[in-house]
C-alpha cells in the first residue's frame, strides 16, 4: 500500500510513542521487557510490520 510520506511519518511517530508508554508501564510495575518481544514491537513501531503481524509474532513468542 502506498501512503504519503507525511502519513507514514505520523503513523511511525504514533507507534513510537505507544512503544515508549508501554515500556514505561512495564517498568513501572517493576518488570523488565522481554528483549525478543521488544525487538518485535520495535519493528512494528518503525512500520516494518503490520499490527496483525506484530501480534501474531508476539503470540508465537509466548506460545499463545
């Protein structure tokens, strides 16, 4: 799918913010993010994989 650069930049910025917030939430609970899951979510934040791909990869990682 083709999208304007501005839309892509906005999407990846929004995803990056979501990643920062999620990581902060995990750490606020006294936990450490799983490095493999974090790498998958970073791919998603950069727009390299879709949301459904990211979810499927994380589910496979945890055997769900």
